[in-house]
């Protein structure tokens, strides 16, 4: 569908003037002025945006730029004028943050119940703090648990959750967080190399020791050699932090310090945490010694979910075979939330079956697998196969009714989202679209509404919103919406010309770009198949594409030719292994060449052990996508396990890999 046609249809749906009357340039100029903080330019342009489909965005940018000086009357006028819109709720989010920072709790308490998204952790922490202040000892126990969870999840030391933790921490009546929670938060922050967050946590319980943090961050090894006159609780915790910091760059040195000097002087929890960090570091570099460090942990529940995840991974790739008992103990040590991840549901079931399963273990494993079995994702598909089922296309839902389609077509937020995307404001458009489709979390939208919204995006060829929205349904499952095949003739023809599985190509494109033609990554990858410039030049020469220029990557056919050509080259280089080739496409071929060294293991376990979070997720999604697309393209039941196979060291009898592949 042509861009002008899309914009005209949206403008009509919104009942606004077409962009010929109110130019899109005005909106784009205001967006730039907002990013630059140019209040004068925003005020000058705002009258010209009146009547445009994106007028609410224009008004939001103008008021947000001067929110710190706006009067309450101006803010309330905006809320009323754009009531029910994303922009109203977005401004309320901004205002609530400002009210919290100003400690204006009276206004905050009055406005917070009107905040529909309720997705800002800092705002939520402010709200929990005000509830704690109002209710005192009568506040529910779950309040402190939520503050703890939000505080621990912070990347840095934001005001809201730090303030809420400060209000709840201590030893007296009504205090719901303990000093140990602050030290645990500090450990997490040091491990993640976030000194500001660590300092904020230490300041709550040992303000006099904040200065020591800078010292141990500068040189943890030197800090650990300093003279200690008394091993107080605070000093023990600081020693633990120094060992955690040291483990990031010298895990062997940290282990030596722990075994030969500091271990006996630390508490069991402190020792366990440091051993957990050392084990995680070893597992992350695929070292064979990871389980040795984890074996020195006396209680898995003392570790973070991330440490335990790496214990599972180390146990799956152990050189002497999968250590199912270690898998089971690590997953059982995770938090309730951590154990719900489909990865750990699946591997716990496998562990129960792999440890000389009793009848009760088999029954529990069956129940776990049934709880996640579905064609919707990697571990869900693997669970189906463990239960003896192949991946097939689920029955399509009943066709959308004219009324359901019309409701989506007339939804203002959906239309504004598509309009913003169409004129190049993708970030704003995606946020507004997600706002409209996320309201189902509060009971506002049901599966049928989401299917209608997804279809609306599909018809406008905004494939990423089509996929994203359809993926949110819980009971109604439209496979062809979730796995669309734009440009089918070009993709299938090109794949078959070079003996590639078209399903594999589609599985990769869906993960790379969501079929956004002009997608460009932060590192410069372009187009449908997100090809890097150096990779494009190299591949063009290899496949005989004469007179290639980088500008041609914006051409759909050329992008597909280059991307599939490169994928075929790395697939052949890895002897047809789809998991290894997917990892190579994402992280370069050198890394998976190293990652494959070790025992021969099933590729699901290998994929789970990929050290890079992004690549680990990428490989799993590409392969599950591929299985889904194969079911659509062939109409036959499919096996994810068959595509995965096993992964191990390269067969030395085969030719050396093509080392010049970028």
C-alpha cells in the first residue's frame, strides 16, 4: 500500500485534516526541537500543528519541554483536552516522577490512581512508599517484597526505589527490609559494575563505608591486602564486595583469596555468593571448572537467579556428561519467578527424567512439560516434542467480524501509531501502538481485539506491529499473523536457487528486522537481513555481484541476495548446522568456532550456553521461527530437535573453515 494512501486513510479514521493541509514537516520539526530542548521553537510551531493527526504528540512535546515550570492548571487542561490518549498518560507519568522528586505526596497520591500504564518502576516505588507512610505497620507484607524486587532490578540508583527502600529498611517495628537486603543489592550492583547503585545501597546501612567502595573499585586486589583490625559485619561485607569485583577480571585470584585467607572469616551466605560469582564467571567463559566452584556453595538459595542459571548451563555442558542433579538443585534454588521461565521449566522436567526417574518424578515432569507445551517458542516447541508431538500449524481462529475490524480501524491510538511510523517517527509510533494494545493487561482488550489490531497492521504492511500484537494473544492463536511472509516470491526463489531452506531464511529475517525494509541497527546493519557494510562487500565478491555499492543494500532484492548468500556461506562453513550458522550470522563466525569446542552435546544445551545474551536469544528464536515457518510452508508436522541436532568440535578430517568470513 502506498504511503500517501496509508496516511490519507489514517487521517480520515481520526477525523483530522490530511497532511496536505497540515504538513508533516511541522510535526517532524517539532520532534527535532523537542529532542534539542528548544522550547521557543516548540511554542512557535505548536499553532501550526492544530488539526494534524499527530497534534497530541505536538502538544505533548511542547508542554513536556517546560513541565518543570508549567502551572497545575496547564497540566490539567492538557489532561482534559487529550483525555484517554497515550499522550495524556505519558505526561502523567512524567508529572508523577516530578512530584515524587519534589516530595509533593499530596498531589502524587491524588494523581497516581489515574495513571493507566502503571509501568514505570520508579513511579511504582513512590506509590509504595506513600502507601507505607499512610498505612504504617498495617501495610501488607507484599509491599516490602515488591519494593525489594523493583529495587534489585534497577540498573542504577534511581530516586524512587532507593527512597522506598530507605523508608522500609532497618531493625525496628514496621521495618520490612533488612540491612542484609541492602548488602545483597550492593553485591548485585558490584557484580554488574554499577558503582553508583552499589554506593546508594551501602549508604543506607553503612554511610561511613561508602568511601571504601571507591577504594575497592580502583584495586580490589590491593583492598584485599589491606590490614584489618576487626572483622565487623560491615568489613566482612566490604571484603565480599572486593572479592566479587576481583572475580570479574581474575576469578582464579578471587578463588585463591577466598580459600586461603577470607573464606573462614565470612558468613556462609557471603562465601556462597562469592563462590557463585566465581562459578558464573567460569561458566560464562565455558570453562570446565565452573561446577567445581559451584560445588563449594553450601546452599543454592543464597545465590541470584542469574548465578543459578549459569550453574544449569555448566551442568548441561559438563565434560563427563549432563549433571542432572546439579541442574535440578540449581533450578530448585531459584526464586518463584525465576523457576517460571520456560527454559527452566523445560530443563527441570528433563532433569527429573534424567536422574533415574521415579514414578512421581515422571508424573511431575509430564505436568511441567504440559504447562509450557505450545508452538509459540523455543522451549515450548521442545516441550511438545518431549511429549511426543510435532510442531504443526494450530487451527486458525474464527474470522474477524466486520465489527471487530471496524473497532481497530477507528482506534485513535492505533491510527496515530501507524501514522507516526509512516512519516519516520518509529519510536513514537511504536510506543503509542503498544500503549493501545497493552491495555489488555488491565482487562481492556481481549484476544479478539488483539487479533483485529494485528490484522489492521498487517493490512498496512507494518509487519513488526502485526507480529508483536498477534504474539500477545493467550488463547486464540493465528500462526499466519505471527509468522507472516512478505516478499514470498523473492525470498523463496532466492533461497531455492542457492539450496537454502526458505523457512530458515524467513526465521532469520523475522528475528533480524521484523520485515522492516529500512531497518538500521546501532552498529550499521541495514535492511531486511540486517547486513553489515563489510559483510556486504565481502559477500558481493563471493557471489559474483558485480559493481556492488553499499547504497544497493536498501534495495530489497539486493539485500535478500546478499543476506542469503552470506547465510549459505556460513551454513556450509559449519557443515549445515543451523544453530552454529545462526550464531555466526549474529556474532560473527569466529566466536561460534570457539564456543563449539567441548563435549558433543545436544544443540538445545549448546544454544543455552552461548555466552552472549543477545546471541543466545537470537539462536533460539531463529530456530523456533524456522520450525514454525516450515510448518506453514510445507503443511507438514515439523521437528525442532531435528533442526538442532548436536554440536561439538569440528571434524578435523574436514577442510579448514573459511577463516576470512567477516
